[in-house]
């Protein structure tokens, strides 16, 4: 069966809109603390921008009708807002947004429609802070600060791995493939892995991080040359209690080191774990196409993927039995 490339529609990402279609809890009688956070972000010089997800959290059992957000950004980036949940005005690096969603805000929810882009005078390597402050008539305000970095735009593209077949108790080798579709070398890459319970890895590579039986990420210092493709091969086993027949999939996402640093900071902030490193041989990332000249030896600027939606892929395993 011929397969076509899959485009990832969200990194990380799906947006949960708590409260939609569900009767909201009773409004709080006293002011309630409301937090709004935005992940660290690396934006490319000359790029179209990075979509931000503003995550708003309200104390359990409470809800607010009147919420105001004040977002302040460095002068070398631009913030645009296109959302049906907030009505916003912007002036001199500060954006004021008033809740207009039409229902009380409760629980924890992510709201899309915020885009951050490098300004016309931005220079790769610049860093600054983006702050989000909450306020309102029944809100105890709070301020959250995230890091903004300007980087060089690159383009990582993932390819589907080959389909595999195994019975419960079997062993298999999964292939992760990434290419550099841009014009500049990419200095290093991070492989984010999402494997199902049925397919734990069988080795603990020294350049990978593990959480329990799961592999979280693997880092490579390989220089990915323009127009070249690279692959990493990882061993998995099929648990003996896996239902058969069935289909399992190992999903993966390729990131630049700077983009992974942004994602890792959010994971830790939200109470997650980056895992612990393995002690076995390093997982290799090897070129699958002929070399075309020497690549630079080291990165000098942060890099960010300008089209992260095509850096997501997977391989499937048909469980027989």
C-alpha cells in the first residue's frame, strides 16, 4: 500500500477548551487567582511566526466572567492576535485583551490565536521576555514571564518509517528518518518519541532520556546538511500481553535543539519529567544520502524549524496472532 507523508497539526500539541458545551460551575463569590502562561518560543528571522497557546488556569470550583490579559513583548518581535475568545488592542509592544468568549472561564484551558514573529529589525541571537498579566473585577492578578529567542530559520522534514510486522514477544527495529529541506546546515537535532505501552524500547542509549519504560527523547550533535536525509534505528519489543491481531504506532517529532529547549522548559514547568539518561551505547544518526561536501563544525546561532508541522511522523506495527 502506498503511503503519503503525514503533516502534523499541532506539536505539541492539541488545544483543550474547558467549559465548552458543559454547564459552568457557579461563579466565585470572592476574587479568584487566575494564571495565564505562554511557553518559551524561538522565532525565525524573516519567518511567518510561531503560534502561541495561552493557557489559562482558574482555581478549582471557581469561574470568572471578567478577565483581562496584558501581554508585553520585546521590541524586536511582533505579537498578533486573531481569536474569537478575546478582543484585543495593541500599542508599542503591549497588547491588551479582554475576555469575550461568551461563557465563564473555569478549570484549565488553552486558547489559540496568538502569533509571535520576529520584527523587521530582529537579529538572530537576540533574547528577551514575554510577560502575561491577568486582571479583572473578580480576579486576583498574576504575572508569568517566558523567554523569547530570535533564531535562524531551518526546515526539518520527517518521513514515514517502514511498516513492520511482529507477534507478541517479538523484537523489531524501528526507523526514524529526518531530512534537511532548508538551505542552511542544521546543527544537531532532537528526536521526541511517543511509543505505546505495547512497544517498549529494549536498549537504554546514553544520548536518550527515559521515564520508566518509555523513551522520552534522544539528542544528536550531527550536522544535517541541506538536501540530505538521516536515520536512527531503535530496537523495540512487543509485550507478550499485547492484543493480537492489532495495530500499534510509534510516533515521533524532530526538533532543533533550541525548539526542544522551549518544549522541555514547558514540560518541566507543568510538572513533567525529562527522564534520566541511558547507560548503553549512543544511538547513531546516520546519513542515508550521499554526502555533498564538508559541513560547518559548530553552530553559532540558535535555530528554529519554520515548518514544524512536517517534522512529525510515525511507523506502524501490525501485531499478528
